[in-house]
């Protein structure tokens, strides 16, 4: 017989924790080397990384100026479209960023500073011809230094005294140095520096508030703080200047109206007094007085719309000239957040184009593309503003029709009472308009003379 060999079933052995420990112990040097290398790599990477510092500033933006003429929306609802988003666009705009870059010499990079050296530079000016060129400042002793570029000496100077040579100028106020110490200076493209500052700046509104947080980042702790403070400084300066300009326009318009209305007030008062004295008719019925009150209120509302119409017209002229100079607070007269956003975007694009023009010609593809986008948006903006202008004209015409309706009611009165009612109406209307215009003039004068921003640092 043939014996058939039956395969024996494989007996599985349980794996216990001490088996893993035994494996680790047998390969302990591999494990030790791996973890040592990993820790060393992480430590070296961490200590060699350039630290990034963040600085924060918080501001409160007032929603409404005291002198601002109410729009139709605010007149009937007491509400006003929020201008916070428009103000945020101004804070992030290239106009503000360019001022910060110039003030802080943000386009000048100081690097490769020797250990223990702390150069404090001021009044830095490097001509555009040396953009992206590296200047090396090397100290000969505690006071004297030489400046070289590509190995060629440009000039020499001393700590505390202005250095000037070949269009380059700066002053090293302090350095805490000794012989052999050095650092490098490099000027970057102004446009690129503006872009970098914008990218390193974050502007965030606090939900359901008028509070805005401004965060800036830089490898220098002092520069990060200076960036945040300078952005707030130039934004508040822009706010004051724009509101003062807007108030001046209102003053110019209201002042013209006042001259006419004042003459009408004096004339109507004189005519009413003369008529009462001549006819001995001195009183009106309650119904007639009510009609006169309605006419007076409507005339005042009409005057408000006329001022508003003038502001829209002035705003349109300003946008046609330069959208970047328009203040977000001036946009509120439009009463349309969509149009406000269009104008804010137009301002941003025009500012960006102006920055590109410092590096490229009008025929550069980026400039050509941006110009086409600006022209298209400008057409849409103009069309939208004209629609608002037409709407205001329609509202003024409707008020005029309503005023005429009440005037026709007065014509149905007896002759003597009708004449008295007409004269009384003239006095009431002209006096109310004069009071209204004087209030607007005083408020605008206060705003024009004000040097305080509508923003508060929190």
C-alpha cells in the first residue's frame, strides 16, 4: 500500500507585546538614529526659519456723518445702506498701500545682517536704476563704513552722518558695530512692494458691528507694527480729506441757494405785513392753515431732493475725473449698495492701473486688459448713476405736482382769504427753506473745518 502524506495544519503563534519590544531592542540603534535625525531636522528647520510677526489694529467706523443729507431710503425707513464694505475696500486700496510703502521704505530690504549688528537707517533713497541691485555696507571700524555694489566701491560714510553718493542716500543713526560687520541693502520694485504689502495685510469686519480689524505680517516685529499703524493713519487722513471736500461742495451749493431764499423771505414778509395792514384781514381758517403746512413740508422735502441731486451730479463728475479720490461716505447719497460696490471696484482697478503704469507702458498686455475692464465698468457705473439721477428728477416732479395740487385748493378760497393764504404760504415756505438751508450750511461748515476722522481706534 502506498502511504499518502497528509499536510499538517500550520500552528499559529500568538504575538505578544514583548515580541515587539524584542524587535525594537534588537534594532535599537536604527530606532535611535532615526529619531535623532528626525528631531535634529525639525529643530534645525525651526530655528533656521524666518519668524513672521503679526500686528493688529482695530477701528470703529461711524455709519453716518451728522450733516449727511438723508437719502430716500433713510427718509422713509430710518435705515441707511452700510458703508462698512466700501470703507474696507479703501483700507485695502493701493492708494493707502502706496503711501505706507513710501513712508516706511517698504520697498527697501535690509538683509544678511552680521551677528550683533543692529543698523538703524533713516532717510533712505535709492534711485530706480538700482532696483534689484544689492548694496553691501561694510564697517571699517565703529564709525566708518564703505558701500559697494558688485565688488565696486560706491562711497564711504560715517555713522550719524548722511551718506550720499551716485544718487544713493541714507543715514545710519546707530549700528552698535565693530570692524568687519556688514549688512546688505536691496531696493525692490515699487509695484511689487505695494502688492506684497497688500498681500500681507488682512482687513476683517467684526460680525454685526461697525468694528474692523486690520492685521499685518512681516519678518520684522517693528515693521509689522508700523505697517498696521500707518494703514490706520493714512486711512483716517483720507477719510478727513474726503469728507471735508464733500462738505465744501455742499457749502458752495447751499450758499448759492441761501442768497436767493433770503431775498424771498424779506420780500414775502414785507408783502404780508403790508396786505394785513391795508385790508385788516389777519387770520385764516384751520383748513387753510393745514394746506399751507402741507405745502411747506413738501417744499422742504423737495429742497432735500434738490441738494441730493446736486450731490449725485458732483459725485458723477468726480468719478469721471478720478474714481480713486471718491470717499465711500460720499457714495451713501446714491442709496444703492450695488452701485456703491461698482464705484469701489472701479477705484481699486484705477489705482491698480496707476501702479502698473509705473512699471509698464500703455501697450503692455496687463495694462491693456485692465484698461478695457475699467472702461466697461465705467460705462455701467455711469449708466447706473444716470438712472439714480432720473429717479431723483421723477421724485422732484411728483412733489411739484403735489404742491401744485394744494395750491389749486387755495385758489378756491374767497378772494381776500386767497390772497392772504398765498402771502402766508410764501412766508412759511421761504422761512422753512431758509431754516433748512442754514442748518445744512452750518453742519457742512463744521464738517469742512473738522480735522477729526469718523473712525476711532479701539
